[in-house]
């Protein structure tokens, strides 16, 4: 086991070791870490729902009615009426015929991809797709062809080369890419997939609750309902809870209930998780106010950072990467910000390529304008102290 110690030492020496901080309070715009109240710029809690009283109330009510745990996998004795209730709400919210609920967004990709393609089939995957998509592709044992990031022309080239191969073909992409905040050119990708008879799947983890009408996602944003075969969603980000789902046609969901391994071999999502998610969907069905506030905050923060000379990349969403370059410098900037009571973690290799380390800022609808001004001021001071900006 010496290799374990050696690898940990190497990570620390190269500035790649991640020091994990523990939050001692509810998730929100400000959190308590090590007894200190700090401004939270790390969380995927886009809409501020993690500590929302409506989600907590629904969870408490459903615990009294149904208990806490499902006690089994969905296919034996773990499917409860609350699971069906949430699946119906998610399908209606997404504008699809049906949806299947699983334990996480990661599990949703592991559910869908290996069930749809296998050995002898071909997957066409964006080169910057999330690790859960990559792992789902590997588990399928299908041939994997990576096309250039957000490049429909390169995807068409790859599909054309395999046009004569008689097999299932799946095009898969993230909807929003979590490190850079850019969006997939979904209309063009759909057209190419349709042209060559390939299925198309989008992982909308960072689009749920962010894009489209009241956060219905990237398919709604581009008005592509009925043309995207498989929609994967995550409930641990904008929805503020935990869980994942796959949405699509009724036959697809019925098929996944029979074939998806996380559905067959892992216990169902807990009652309080399901209840809180139901409340989150109901909030978004009622109003798009939180989504609008999220975008207002994102535009404001990005503009202020740009005025200071920070490089925020080419983001198209509330995800704001503050580009630094080297991992060691990004780590130093993160530590310097924490000294100023701003919690903003560094992101470095292998999550992003070497030389492209950054502080990924995640503003939320729950941040006030004063919070954002405080963050900008801290970045300005820390950035000048470290030479990130002049």
C-alpha cells in the first residue's frame, strides 16, 4: 500500500491536493466553516432551495405519513406512492411522457447509457462531457468516439465515417458544461443526429432550474420538445436536494425500469428526499422569479469582475469561472479569499486541463447585491495581492 502514501505526497507537492472543508450550518448564501461565517460561492444551490422552509415542511409532513426509508430496490418492494408522485411531476415539468427517478444524476447516466447501447454499438461523446457520462459510456462497452467540444461539424464528420455500420448509435452531450459554463449547441446537434439516424441524449444537470421557462432546462430553452430522445436531470443542484432522473417517451422509461442497473440493484431514494423534490418542482411550476433573480445576480457579478480585469472565460450561464492558470496559484487565491471570509474553492487538474485552473464561482438567487459586492471586493484585494490582476 506504499503507493497510496506516495500518491498523496505527490498531489500535495504539485498543488493538486484538495483540502475538503466541512460546513457546520445549513447550505445558503453564508455558511459556517471552522466556526467562521463565510460567503458561500461554491455551492450548486442555484435557487437557494437547500434550506427553503417549503422543502423542509414537505419533508417533515411526508416523513410522518410514509416514514424515512424505502427499504428496498424499486423493482422488489421499494417503489412507494411518493416516488410515482415525483416522477409524474417531473415528466409534466419537463414536457415529456414519463420519467424514472434514480439515486443521483451520476446514477442517471449509469442507468441510461449502458441500457441503450452495448458492445458493437457506437457512442459519439463531446470531449468535455462530465465524468458520469464518461463512466456510463465505459460501462456500456460500446465503441466511444469523442467529437470536438461543441462542434456539430466534427460530430457530423464522425457520424458520416460510421454511416455504413449497422448498429445503435448514440450522441451524448452535457447541456451546460459545468467548468466553463458554456451551453451545448443543441439545435445543431439534434439536426446532425436526426440526419444520420442516431439517438440523442442530453445531461441537463446544470440546466435544470436555470435554463428555459421557470428552469425547465435546455430542451425547453431551445424549444426542442419531442426531438431529444433522452433527457437526464439532476435534483441535487437547482432543486436543492438529492436524486436524478431520466425523462423521455413512455416506452423508453418502461424499458429503463426493466434494464437500468441502479434501478434494479440499489435502494430507492428516501422519503424526505422525494418530498423535498416535490416541493421544489411545485415552486418552479408556480413562478420563475427565483430563476430570474439567479440570472440577474450572475450578470451583475460577471460585469463587476470584468471591470476589475478578471478573466471569466466564455460562460453563457450563471457559472462564472475566474481563470487563474496554474493550480498552485488558484489554491493560493482560494486560501487568500477564505482569509477574507469568502468560500470559493479552486478547481484544478484532473477536473480541468493542466494550466487552466480556476476559481469557479457559483452565485445563487439567494445572494443579495450586498453579498456580491462583498465578494467582488474580496476578489479585488486578493487578486492584486497575488498578482492575478494589476
